[in-house]
C-alpha cells in the first residue's frame, strides 16, 4: 500500500510531539491521516475492517513524530489506532501536573522572536491556550490577549502602550492587525536604549550645551572643567557615557546653565575632573 505524496508532504511539517504541543500535534496529525485517506482510523469508534492494512502502515508515521521521552507510552503497540488512543488518553487527561505544565508554558514558555512574522508568535500562544483547553480548563479570549501583550518583545513597547490605552479590550484579531502593521524598527527609534550609548563611536552634543569658556578659565561659579588626553575610540565611548550622566540645570542668575556633579565609576582614562 502506498501513501499519497500529499500525505508525505504534510507529515514532514507535523511537529514532534513534546509535553507542550499536543493541541498543535493532534491537529496536524489528523490532517496527515485525512490526506492519507485514513481519518476514520482515529475518529470512528469502530474503524472499518478494510482499514486494518492502512492502520498498521501508518503506525511508523506517528511513531516517527514522538519525542523519545514518550516512546514508553506506545511500547508494544503496532497500529496507528492504538498509538493514537494511548497518546490521547495521556495528553488529554486532566491532572494537576498536566495543567501546571500547560499554564506555565502559556504564560512563560513562549518567546517573541522578532526575526519571524508576529503571526507565528500569536499562533504559538493560541496553540498553548488550546492545549490548556484540551485539559478541561477555561481560557477566555481576554486571557490570551493579555499573554500576547505580556510576552511581546520590548521593542514593541510603544505599540503595546497604544493598545493598552484603548478604552475597551481589543480582540485577538484586532491585535493581530495592529501588530502586523507595525515593525519593531518603528518602536526602537523612539525608545531610549542604554546600549546605544555604549556602542556609539562619537560624542553627540546635548541640545542645550553650556556656554564656551576660554581655556583655563576659573571662577567659583564657573562650570565644571574637564581636561582629557587625546581621545581614542574607547575613550570616546566613555565620554559618551559620562555626558549621558550629566544633568544641566539653570543657574539662579543670568540663566547660565551649569552641570551638576556626577560620580562616574569605571570611566577609565578620561583624565582629571576639576570640580
């Protein structure tokens, strides 16, 4: 007996069954059985007798998609129907352990990979929610949307803030549309990331610099003088970090801007700070 080529294609994309993806696995393996013309084997209470040959032929296809830690569940089994029944009985049995693992995976086990479409991330969360539902737990749509927003990559924080500011809770479909129309690059440009200072090769002047003074100018009310040796690349980085720490405040008279004293740890060979 030969398996249709479309069934082979679908089998190739069936995920390996682990402890957290039963809902996704069962849906895709059903598609495989259907494409092989054998859906009755796992859905009918009494499969047709003429399906026996196909039943035994499909057993290795299911076994090939089991994580090694679950091989013990199907030990001594040689038919596709028996394998399916044993797996379903195990993964759809509602126990404290199964529910705990399913909830932990839903809330903390899914990472938002920004190199992939955001729809993939959302689908992973929905599959995790389906896994919890298969254990008899109730998962409201608002709970799923909450998890989606919780697990978004930090670069999406502006978009998340926009969604959270809405008066009514958005649906999953609406969140999909909002996230799909945005990119993480849009939000990064408007956010402050300290690493950007650490990697900046040059010093960016503050928007309101203090007035320039002649070299060697001293006065009790003069701004802090910083003398440095010739700047190298590493020192440029340190200087960038230093300037990010300086807070400028208006002087009481004349509106002259003075820098506050700053303590910098690990700046390196910046030279002498004359305060």
